[in-house]
């Protein structure tokens, strides 16, 4: 499985922005997908996940502002980010977890910088 993110860039605080991730390989529809982020000098942290059964989970810092969505026909997962804050500045990583194999896969990351 290969994951390729896109959509990073420089945005203004308060703006909305969407990140996309395309997954290669099979069994996307039965995998958990998600987004993590790593701020400068920080550790990688969970942002949002969506299971194969469409159960969504969000970190408290983004709940109510970010929305994760998946398209199993296109093998894509998106992160819709609203009301962006300076503290959302980070490298965002796409994530896929295959429960049946217990393997996890990561994208290379895409940087989002939010300016005030």
C-alpha cells in the first residue's frame, strides 16, 4: 500500500482548506484510514480516523472544525479543515491500518502552515 497526500500549503487563520490522500493497493474499503500531524518540535499526534464502518473519531483540538471523509470507490481520504488556527500548523500524514494484517501504512506527509 502506498499513500500519497496532497493539498498542503500556506493558508490564513480562519480559512478552510482540504487535504487529500490517495491509496494504492487493494482492501482500502476494509481498512481504517486517518490523518495524523506533527507540529514543529512536536510529536506525531492523531487528528482524525474513519473506520471501514464509517465510525469517525477526532482529536479534541480539531473536533467541530475538521471533518474526515473517505471514498472507497476512489481509494481516497480527505481532511476538510475549517476555522484554521495558527496552532494547526504541522506536517499532516495520511494513515491506513489493515486490521486483518495488523499492518500500518503512512504517507510522506504534506505541510500546512497557518499564518495569523
